[in-house]
């Protein structure tokens, strides 16, 4: 399915990430998945949260540089080769992945993928997997 | 040794009489030969005859870098072009460069004041002078060259850069004097260590460094690194080039060749004269130049003046080391940088906001310029590739305008302090 991801620009300075989680905690927002891409000077934090609209509002109010992005979330079996099958299907249908992150827990794996055309990707996944 | 004792050691009264006479002449000259000055004087109802002695200098109009730019290239020349024997130009930071012309007599005077500077530092005709200032439009190389020849020293006109060649010459020719920028001297000192050259094998004894502000701490470091005594030489092409002033063995200020360049120190707000010893903007009037005399040229350099006779025997006024700038110009790796140039570059890039901070630092002997830029929310991307594209775009734009390489750092929205008054745009971590 297509879900909203929250993306936050984080300057690489001590305590900045903690300031962000503090705001989310105070607003009773739960994080279900996250990844951080970092450079020497800054990072991009991407996360899936329980209430992205509320989180967006709260972080903007606290002067964070933040936006929401559509990402594709899919489930696949937690077995060797399952991710490969998924990516092969996407590749064969001309779909490229900009970035992804995922986790597995109790027999299933969940993947979050940034794809330029999420609707088309969903259609392909639903028809093929 | 003093190169020209009558000129460098006259009493303050003699000095005043000499300067008064020369000022009267130069005012007449520019009034009749430079339309720019005639117009400026007429605007305030000033006639050449109103200037009767050196104290009347405060009646005269100022000249700024912008005036030189607006009269680019030859608009301020006071002699026919056939009388010009050389032209120098300074690097154009915002738009056009500024041009300075010299007559035969000016070149002689230039050589004379540089010869005095060499003498001031203890250089004699027995010395071998390695000139590692750039030769060309920049006045450093040729200025130091002519002065050393006038003195009768042996000149090695190696020019700037080419460090391995510099090291070869230092060893093979036994250079005893090095003339270059202080940062290049520091760099050479490191290069000598890296090449494992034994300093005892070098004959170097004196360094004459200028064209950049530097601290006493840096002087000590260079002196230890090169096993020399280092001296400070000051100048600017608008006035002549190097040799406007130079420190002596007392290391207590720089002796100004005030029989040619009349200095004033003015309060940066009121532009009125400051008392001796007080820091203000250094302003020069060239009282003997033929080709391009300047009245009250505002250098924007901050310094103070000391009229006490020096223990070295010279009586000419001494200026302090340059304490900073009255505008926001930075000198980074020898290149003049104005924060406003960065601002105008950023304004042309829609992804960046015009909120920025320049962080200047010195890593080893190299100056670095980091520009922190706030990213515009609309262009913030969840993809690293896109953010890097924004960064590269800003980097290319800024570098094309400044002419030096920069480090661009994207920072969070509103992290650069907003100010209602004059914004703090520069953090200079260099110790100068």
C-alpha cells in the first residue's frame, strides 16, 4: 500500500535527534519504522509514524525542516530470496527504487520503498506477487 | 643601516614643511589635470589656493575604491598616456579590477621606498633575495624586485608557487632573504621539514612578508620554522604597492615613507582625525606621485599611528600592524572576498535562502571558507541525491563568483541567527 513517510532534515549536532523524539513523545506519536541517511554535516531522517499529519504540524511548529512523501509499503515472507523476488518483479517492469528500508518480525518482513511512480508499483506488486 | 637618512630622519617640523609644500603641489596638479578631482573640489567650493599647509588636508575630498572602479581603466591619470611606463591592476572582486599607472618618476620612487624597506630590515647589497611574490599585474613581485635591484642585492625573480623549485633555489643559490606572503612562508617552512632539508644548510636570515594581515604569533612561528627574522611590509597598489611602510629591527610598528604617502587615521564613524595611538581607518594621500595621485584614499584597513622617533634612528611616523578592516572584506588565500558577493550569488539560486554564514578557518597553512546556507523548505528532498545536487549547484555558483573553492554546508531552517541590525555574517577563526 501507499503510505505517508515523514522526512526530516537534521543538522549533525549533538542532541538534535533527541529534540525530535521529544516532540513526538509529547504529542503521543508512535514511530513504527525509521532510517537515517547521514553525511558529515547533516542527516535525513525518514520515518513512518502513527499520525503523520499531527507529527508534521508539531515538527513544523518547532521549526524543523520536514515534509511528507508517498512511499510504498509491502509485506513479503521472511525467507531467503523473498526480497529478491520482489525487486526482480519491479525491475522487470521498469520500476526503480530510490531508497528502501525494512525489518522482519515473526515470519513476515515489511519493506518501505521510495519509488518515483508508487501507483504503478503497487499495481505491479498486486498483480504479480 | 638607513637608506636615505635625510628623508627618513628629518625633524617633525622639517617633515611638516616638506609635506605641506608637496600637498600644495599635488592639489594643484589634480585640480588641473584630473576632471574627477576638479569636479569633487568644485562641488564643495574648494579651490587649490585654499590648501596652504598639511593641516588643510582635512578640507580635501576622499577617494574610494569605488571611485577607481568607476574611472576604470585610465580615468584618474594626471599625465598623458605617453608618460605612463607601467600599469598594475588589483584583482577585481566585485566587477571590474582597479588600475594604477606609473610614470618613470613613479617607478623610481617605488624602487626607492622598497629599497628603504629592505634596508629597514637589515638587507644589504651582499644579500641574495628570493622573491616569491607573484610577478604580473599584482604589485608584489615587480615592486620587491625593483627595490632589491636599487639596493644592489642579487635578485632571484622566481615568482610565487612552484614550491620544489623554491626549495632547490634556497639550497643551491644560498638565498639569504625571502620575500613573499606570510602564509606562503609558513607553507615553505613546512615543505622544508617534509623534504627533510637541514635548516643549518640554508643561508636564509631575513624574511619580508606582506600583502596579508598576520599576527605576531604567526611571525614567531615562521621565524622558528625558517630560522630567520621576519619583517612586516605593507602596501597597496592604489597607493604604490609594497613599500608604503615596513617594520624595522625594533619590531615596533611599520615606518611609513611619509615624504611620499601622507597618512591619516580617521574615526570610522565620523571620518574625523583620531589621536595618535587610537585605532581607526588608515587614509593615504600620495603627495609626490605623478601618474595617478590620489587624495585621501580610504584603505579600509584599521591601524594606529605613532609619531615618536624610533630607537632605530628613523623619525618617520610608524603605523601599527593592520588590526582589521572597516568594511567586511576578507582576504582568503590572498583573494579578496566580500560577504555581499556570496549573498548576491545565493539570491540567484532559488533553492537557497539568503541566510548564510561564512566560516573562515586556517587548516595547517591553508585558509578554508565554509558557507553555511539555509535550505529552502520547498526544495528539501527526502532523497540524498537531490540534496547533493542543490549543494553542488550552490557551490558552483559561489565559486564562479569568488574565484576560490568553498565548502557548502546546508543547515536547518532558521538556525542562522536573524538580526534586526547589522547581521553577523562572518566567523573568522583564523588567528590574525
